[in-house]
C-alpha cells in the first residue's frame, strides 16, 4: 500500500516530538551550549564534542561546545552557574573544578552544591604520568633519580592550578621527596604540546588526551594512577607497582545544569544523555583511550562529589597544596 507523503512527514515529526511530550516540556527550543572549562584537545573537550554530536542528532537542534579555559575552571563555572536555568546551557564539571577548587579557595565565585544540578557523570579515568621522549627515562624510578640528581630543574605541567594533575604532582613531590616545579596551563592540550616538545619534563595526563601521542612515540608513559593497569597500555605499571602509593582517585567528567532548572528538563536531559553515553561511538572512543563510561543518576553524582570532597580534603592537607593564580 502506498503511503501519502504528507502522512509520512507528519509521522516523522510526531516521532521527534514524542520525547518532549513525554516529559511535558518543549525542550530544547533553540541551540544548546555545552560550556567546557578547558582549551580544545583535552579529555573534557573531546568528550563534550562527542556528546554535542549525539545530543544534536537526538534533539534535532544544534548543540555547540563553548571552550572557556583559564582560572582553574572558575571562569567557565561562573558563566554556566549564572546562565538561564532552562537546560540550554550545560556545563562539563569535573573532579578538579567541583571538588578540588572549592577546597583550595574560600571564594571560587560559585557553589558546586547549590549553583549546579547534576545530570550524570560521563566517564572516569586514571591519569598517566608521562614524559617527553627526549628526557630519556623509562620508569618512575628513573624519573625520580633524575629529579634527585638535578633538584629544582625538572618541571611538571598541569591543565591549571587546583586541578587533579596539580594535586597529583604535589603528591609525587611529597611522597617521593623530590623537588619539581609546577607549570600550570589553560588546558590539557597546550600543556601536552609543551611536554612533548621537551619544554616541560612531565605531566599527569588523561589517557584520552595522551594515547594517540604515546602510540606515535611523541610521549613516554611511565606509570598510571589507579589500582589496575590500562588494557591499552598493559606494559605500563601502576604507580603503586612502582613503589608510590596513594594515587587511586580517578578523574571524572560530568554534565551539570544551573540550579533551578525545571525537573522535566533535567529528566529529558538525563534520558537523552544516557542514551548518547551508552551508544557505541561514545563508549568505544572513551574505552579505546583508557577511560570508563559511567552514565549514572543525578543522586549518584551528588554522592560522588561528597565522598571525593572528603578524600581530597585529606590529600590537600597532607600535601599542603596551595591555590595558585
């Protein structure tokens, strides 16, 4: 039987409208912006762009990424916290921005618990302690020996003051009793470029940002944080295996919206985001680069922030980590 073209078009429109109608809200009604507190090229940016692509396909509306690097993520967080609470501004929050920064500073310009509503954690991943091949070290022991031989000369990069990479760098200094100079950047991408060029000695970097450069020989991995080796780097030991304990807190990246965003909008977002995160393209990309997809509920995100805050407060006190500008 031949279907009438007008009826086919009406059916297609109805299919697109069903999710919105099911949550009792006409959302989204315009372009959705995902604010990322980092320069292009890092793990948060890569994942945000995959999410933007997936949401755009599901929403039938444009979804764009707005990179607002600098100030340890505070610039982006303030911008997102003050956006209209209508679901058209999303924020990629992380361990660094929503847990470490508020512990280090008395006034970050936003309240992670009251200015944002969690939707889901996209992924979590260990970090890789990596150096430039030109440094000519192949193990943590070799790196620490060089640092002791040349006190104050070796440096480590982070994607900003107060980030997990910064905390881990200070933990390494304290645990191994070596003198390393912290060089902060406005994002993982720029930091990684200088490490590979030999301008900076080392960096704790996400697998998502590092793996392609490791495979190309532009970056030398020494160890990974966490309790298990990465399947993508089976020959690279954990820091614990290398004799350095305590580096078992993974980095995570989540999607948040401004507080007071309507419940129906958050429900729609949660439904669509989980579908995007569990789709083959996103899952394969994250797992290929050494991460793990989480895609949990909002209540789980809130609990994660609370437990991580307790753990990181202890680490900050132990390392005497101070906020830097």
